[in-house]
C-alpha cells in the first residue's frame, strides 16, 4: 500500500458527526480475488476477473448478451466473457456496474468506504450508495490514482436512508482501466447508547416440534398463520380452485446429514410457468408473528442447503405468505449441497414497512426440481419502548440528534398526550426543531417511526393539524423556545404551543403573484439518428428502420432525449425539503396531445437533482388549467427549478404557458394570500429548444414573445431526401430550406 486518498461526501455534516464520541465499525467486506466471475446484478457492463482483481477495461469496451449482440452496432467483437460478447467500440460508451451489494445499513446512518484500487491513469468517477431503485442514492466523487500498485482510496457518505444498500461505480465515459482488489464498508457508531436487548419472535425454529394442529392452518387464515414459522409452496401441491397451488406449513423431516436432527424441507418440483413467473413456482417463507415498521432492526439467522448449487432471490411479503410487498429482503441466497449459516441484521426500509416474512423464490435462476433444506430459524427484534416520544435541537447550532435514547415521553393528561421539550427560563435548552416518534430505544427505529403534521406548524395551541407517519421527519418550529406539544391520538391530530422563548418573524400575508404573459417553447422534432465515428475519422450516418420498435439498421439506438426541449420555472430562492408550495398555470400546445415529465433541478436550469416533481403534465390543443400542491421531497432539498421535459414526444410541438403562480402554500390563510411568492416576473422562466442547446432566460418582449403556431423541425435531410445527422457535411434541407453545412 502507498498513499491514502480521502474524499468526503457532504463533509460539513460529517465533521459534526465525528465530533461526537464514537467509532467506525466494519459492516461489510469483499475480496474480489476470491471470485472467478461477476457476483452482482449486471447493469449492462460486466467487469472481468483476472490476476486476483476485478477489472474494468474502460468505456471503449462493452458486454452484450446474445439478443443485443445480434442487433449489431458500431463495435467489433473481441471475445467472450462468460455468456456475454465482449465488444470494442469506436467511441467511448457510458458504463456503470456494482462493486458491492447487500450492505447492512441503517436509516440516517453514516458510512465510510475503503477500497484497494488502481488505474492506468488517474481518473475521477462517481460512486453511488443506493437502497431502492425508486429513490435517489447518496453520491460521492472518488479520485482513483494512476499507479502500478494498489492503493487505499477512502470516501464517505454523510447519510443514507435505506437498508441493504449497494455501491454502484459510474466511470461513465472514462477509458482508463480500473482494477479493484478489495473493498470494506464501515459504519459510524456512537458511544454511550443503551445496551441492546434482542427478543425472539418465532417458535419452533429448530423444527423439533411437529406442527400438530397447525399442520392444517391455511396460508390466508390471519388468526393463526403467523403461528407457523416456516411455509412452503411446491408446484401442483395443495392446489386451489383457480388452477394454482397455495402455500402450506413446510414439511418437517429428518436431517439427511444427521438422524438426530429435524429440518424444514421444500421439495421443489420442476418449474413450468412461462417467463419470469417461474421464479415462484416453488417458494419458502420464514414467517414472523408481527408486521414490522420502517426503521425496525431485525436480526435474522438460519441454516440452509439444497440438493444442488443454486441462487435464489428473496423478497418481503405481508402477513399471508405469497402476498408480495417489495422485491428485496436479505439479498440473493447462494445454496450449496453443504450446510451454510446466514446471520445478518437488517433495518426495515420505508418500502418494507408492514412486512411479516422473508420469501425465497426458489426458481429465480434454475427451473430444475430441487430440494431445499432450512433449520434453526431465528427472527429477533430489539426490545424497544412503545408509545410517543419527542427529542429536540437548536438547528442553528447543530444538525444531529445525539440523545434519542432519552427522548421525552408524552404523558396522558385531560388535554391528551402532552410533552414539553426545552425548559422555561433556560435558553440553553430551547429548541426550534423536533422529532416525534412512536418508538424509543434504538436510533434507527426512532427515526423510522416518526410523525409529521400535514401542514405548516404554527405557535397556536388551538390549531390542530392532522399528522401522518413519515420516516426521519424533522419538524421546523416557528421559534426558538420551550414547546408544549399535544397529541390527540384518536383523531391523529397535533398542536404546538411555545411557552417560553423567541418567535421567529413570520412575514405578513401578501397577494399571490400571477405572471400573466404567455410563454412559448418552440419544441423541435427530436432527432432519432445516432452517428458513429470510425477510427479513421469518417462519420457513418445511420438511418431509422420502419419497424414499430424503432430499431435502427446497424445503429446503437436513438440520439434524442426527453430533455432536448425543456421549460423551467425557477424559484427566487433555494427550497428546503418539506416546504409546501402550490403551482398553478394555464397551458396548451400545437398538437392534439403532448405528454411532458417533470423533475427537480438545482440553482442552474439543467442541474438535475431528483427525478420527480409535479408528475406528468399532458398538454392538449385546448387551454386547460393546472393547479397542484408540491411538497419539496427530501431528495430535492436545496432545489430551485421545476423542469418540464418537452421532448417526450418525437414530433415538433409549440408549447404555451400563461397565468403562472408559484407560492408557499398555507391552508390557514384566506384564498388569494400567501406568506411568500416564489416567482416575481419573466426572469423566473427559462426555455431550451433543441438538442445540444443550453437553457436561456425567457424574455417577455421581442422575438421570444412571437408565437409560431407552426412547429419547427430539428431533422435534417440530404438532397436525396434521406435523413442525416446534424453534423452531415454538404448541402442539406431543413424546414423546407436549403443550407450549406461546412
């Protein structure tokens, strides 16, 4: 080893975290030298294993399955890597791949990664730590040294909000060869937390007690099914009236390796269902007795083997075995013909909330008839305090909740459940932010079971707001002080009363501002062509085929993107997560129907932050109104812009928007009033018209105010009438006029 390279994601937050007492504890490690093939989900690029490391040969190479390889493209085959065709491209191709998976993580956890890695030349790549396909991951920029020796490279993530995370390296178009030797992940664990007590939730996990009366329990008998800790489904066994077959209490049999021991067995039959559904022709479940809330830590342990080597996927299901909840659970399981032990602590993520069991899809990789054996099933949970609890901070001096173990309990009174956070006459104890939870005793469990009012918080004991469950909800209060908080559990309502302290100044209500002028986006036709550049510098222009799938003859795919045409509404300031706004406007377009998608962007239009904003907005050729509340999502904290992607349709289209309002929404105010307008004029709007252009500010007068009802085209033709690339040299025809492209 040589130097230690350190890169920090969100460094400021981490300095605050590390100032507290605690230590880094290893929670995951992988030694790539022990693998002969890629062990993770394939995202289109397949690193190779050679000389004791995992090797990324860079963006000039790709790995195609038989189907994609048969389509052809701008590449040359250079060999086979397993079942994939290794190809060499004539120009760099963007790529990404897993470098770790099934990392045990906790909600709001802080993590450090140390990898032994090197590259043929120094390069910088992005590495995401993700927890759900539907959520934006935590991200870090990682500099990899160019050296002949492996070096330690370190980077950190200030906060993740899911369990069972993965690490995805995104070299993009980097062409250097990157070699990975090993990798470890560490979790920051605070000192002084209460001792954890784990309680067992299932009975008969050792399979030594016959089922007795439970042998006849139906899988959907919710008064009794949770008493059965192991369920099995075997193709065509226990058939139902719909032509399928139902789960039943798993067979308890003598251990084939030990006559004195008993085990649970699923005698899997050959899977015959067509397509991906064959994965669950045969299944096995480890069933707990309860539905588990998001944020709950669970310690799951069992022994397992099979009659042949096979890999199975796992899922979280609801109370009834086969009642699917979410596609991921404890990761993929690699069975062998010898007993192995699984022992892992997981944290239930938001998308696991309400889960009861772990389901094993026994035919996810192999359709053969296989026997699966399980024993010593254990499902443990942390002993926690149940009720309602509150903890507070002064957000001007810290961002960390360091003492959740001692969160203040709500007490029953004639007013309802009451808690006071902060002390009268002691400004040092005053708070302006709180977290309220239904659980205490584990930080992750506390954060996973928090409550949040549905509207803006006011200092008014007579104002009651409905509250809802929300993971890691931090409630900003309208002042720094001692606060009395009252819960009415029967009606899920909450009120806040500052009994001592200094209120923050709240602006007087003002009239909602409307930008009435018509804004026009002349959306150009999306270019579907993709040219390729040969090693000799010549450009090959591909032509689109006439098939419904839009596959190009010899091409690699379309060049157009949904964001080739865009419209942006920019706020006057950065918006914080949880802020409630309302957006309204009138809109129409020049074609019968044009769908647009929306995203959250940063300060500069085009600086993507989050994939979702106000949902899809479908324009038609008639004026119609739009009005919707928009709460800034956690992943878009600090956003400025709502972006409309106006090239979802390929054809050219003129989009018109007018009467735009965007303001802070407060339901307690009279109609027509707000505490803050987020726009103030034409300078809040930006448009982008055509691929390769940059967003420009809208101008209310001049050429930008001219509405061209005839949609223009971004497509170029040669004199023979054939579509060509915009870079084609010579005489071309565009929008019915001839031009000389030089």
